[in-house]
C-alpha cells in the first residue's frame, strides 16, 4: 500500500468529529515543530515563523511565514473543511419507547438519510464542563443502531421506495430499559470517561457537541484495492492532502504558506468557526501587520497578491447514472485532480486560477480533469466563493473525485491521493505570482 494512502486511512480513523480532526492536525503540526499561537495575545512574526491557531474547537489554521513580508509576497493558502454530514445529538438527547432507550438526533448537513440505517454507530465529539473546560470523547465502539423496518411489515418498500422521516425514523436504539436502572447519555459519558472528564457526576456535564458516526474503519476495497471505502471522505481527504502537502513543502518561499481547515462548511459556513466568519481575514491581517518591520496597509497589499486553493471533493461520474453529468465534464475515479468551475460562481474558479493549477499538475506529471454541472441541475458550492468574497483573494476550486457523496460511507480512488498531494506541494513550493488586475 502507498504510504500516503495508508496515512490517509489512519487520519480518517482518528477523526470521527471535527474536534478530533483538529486534535489530530494539532498533533501532526506540533511534531513538525509548529507552535500554537493564542488569538488573544500579541504575536511576533519573523521570516519562517511556524505556528497554528485554533478557533472554536473545530477550525484550525497553520502558517509558515515567508522569507519576505506578506505585503511584498502575499499568501499561498489551501483550504478545506473538517465537518461532514451526519446525525448530531440534540441537547435533550434521552428518549425511551417500548422499553428501548434511544438518542434524540438532529440532521446535520445534506445527509443521505437511508444510508445510516442498519449500521453499527458510535458517538464522538466534545463535552463541556464548568469553568470553560471542554474534553473530546469517542466511545469508539458499537453503541447505537438505526434499524430498518422488516420487509414483512412493509411489503411494498422495494417498489414504492423508502422515504425516511427525519424526526420519527432516525432516533437510534441504544439500550434495553431495565426496571430500577436509569441509563442516560450523561450517565454513559461519565461511566465511560470519568477519568478524562475528572468527574463521576452526570450533572457536571453542562453541555455537549456530539455526533453519530459509522464504526467501520476506513479501508481499501475492490479487486485490485483501487477504492477508498470510508466515512467522511468529504472532506477529510482534502484536509489530509492540504496538511500533507503543507508539511512536505520544505523549501522556504517568499510567500507565507497557510492551511486553513474550517468547521461548518456543510451547513453554510455561517458560524464563528466557518468560512463566512472573520477568522481567516483576521489572522491574515495579523500575519501581514505583525510581520517584523511592517506598517499600516500591509494586510491590504498582501491580500491583493495572494492565492487561495479551495479543496473539496468532486462528483465522479457514476457508471449507473452517467446521464447525470455533462457529457464533456465527467470526472473519472483515479484520473487525477478535478478543477471545478461554475459560471454563476458556485465555484470560485476563473481561467487565471485554473491555469495556475494546470501548470502545477504539469510540473509533477499529474493528469487533471474538469467538472461543471449540467445546466438542468443545481450546482453545489464550497468554501471557495465564500472565502473569495470575504477576503478579496483570487480563489480556485479543486478536489478529488468520489462516489456516494454525503452517504454514511463514501467511495473514492486510492490512485488520486498521491497526485493531489504532489500538485498542492508544487504550489506550496512555487507560489504563483500575478497582479490582481489580471
């Protein structure tokens, strides 16, 4: 197995929630010599200062200051998102019906609901306690299940089709009720994680951000082990590629190199940690203006000559539904990174940005593909257009192709992992230089 593919599988398994993704990224950055910076403190940025900052637990930005000030050389930024569509536990999560204990859940993002049935599910996320302390938890075992109704009780389901009711059909079963035993979510948490939480009192848990996830580990599949089979490929594949290429690009550059991994992209990015927030622009301002020797106006000059690559997964052509793609824009699994464009700006790509990416692909011998949606289908979007509008930075949308997007368990090609990392590494090592008027 390619070492990069093996590392991606391990990365996905370590990241059952956005908070765990940030913890994993923090660990990798710290081992590479990056130092955490506090958003509340003054920074001193010098050439090749290496650091990272975390926002609201689920968003992280890492940077390596360039050999020249950002006002002179700009930023090269690769962005992705840590969140995936799933089922989140509601604040009052405990349910009981017909002698079975359940969890009350809420749909997060554009979930393919039927794919969550009859799977072994666990729970992960963060728990908040008194004094502002939060702890990441992961049951890491089969804890819950959303059972289908037997065909004997719905004989027409295969011909009529199954439409899941998000309110009534999704609460998973968790335990059998026993007389005199009062199980609850908070009780399970303190039983399982008392040492981590430093309490055995369920009332000490004041709040939580918890999600369900598929227990099955990420794996390779297919006759020749060609396929990635995993949950959260959208968008942990892109997070991994962004981070791996950032750490692989050892060559010092004039431009300041940045990776930003956002939470809440799947629900519109409208949050303190999302791409619509001031987080990225605020950090960029500080990196430009707190770089040694800089004066007022440095940030605006830096943004004008910067470039942002938004990396999110792309729709591979499905062999059973090829008609769902435009005939000239059918990305294939295993045939390289996909440049995503939309004339109505659902993707931020323009010809100048696309040319930069094509040149980077050619420099490392990587094939590339194009995607644009059919005219009679709506187009999804990414953090690309949001970031471009918020910062004024020229932005490009790219990604690896995949099938089963937004399913509980998704599918992509192992052959696309290396080429995306190599192409992004080439960009980090040779940041493009162009005038904003182009």
